[in-house]
């Protein structure tokens, strides 16, 4: 009887370890790591060879310019600023003051990006009833 108990405990222990490894591995696969503008500027020498990385911060107010193939804007975090040239269509929620994570590489002093992730919250606000929602007497 002791052998069966020892075998059962061993099997459960191995199964627990395997489940833990799978769980932790999946969590790490879903995390998005990025450098702040301050960190990116401090580690710029590590990425001189065109190595891709992610940078995240807030889109600076008044810095967004539309170009023929995308956008130019500045990402800030504290006192550090990084000019970004984004190639492609911006995300629907993109606007000044919103948090973004960009993936790309350095091109001189500009960060060239082709991937944009927008930070948004889970709070949904319905449109104002003045816009003609059903049941408000609007046609």
C-alpha cells in the first residue's frame, strides 16, 4: 500500500510541475515588453545594427503629422522624447495623449516603426442621447 501512495504522490508532483511550467510559459508569451523613451535613448548603442525592439509611451500633444505613407509623431515618457516615423494606417483609437507601443528600429535619431499597439481601457461610454438613440423621441 505504501508503494501505491508513493507512486500517486510522485505522479501528482510531476503533473503539478508540468502544469506550472505550462502556465508560466503561457503568461510570459502574452506579456508585451517595451522600453520607455528614456531607456531606449540610454540603450541606443545596443540597437545600432537595426535590431528591432518595442518602445512605449504617450503620444505628445501637437506632434502628430500625416505623411504619404503614415504618420510622424513624438513619443514621450517623463522628460525623454523620441521622434517616431510610423508606416501604415494608424489604429482607430490613435490620438495625441494616448499610450502607444511601437515596434521597429532606430534610423538615426528617429524610431522607424511598422507596428502599433494602442493602450485603451475597458470602460465603454454610450454615445450621448442627443445623437438620436432609439426611444428618445428622435426620428
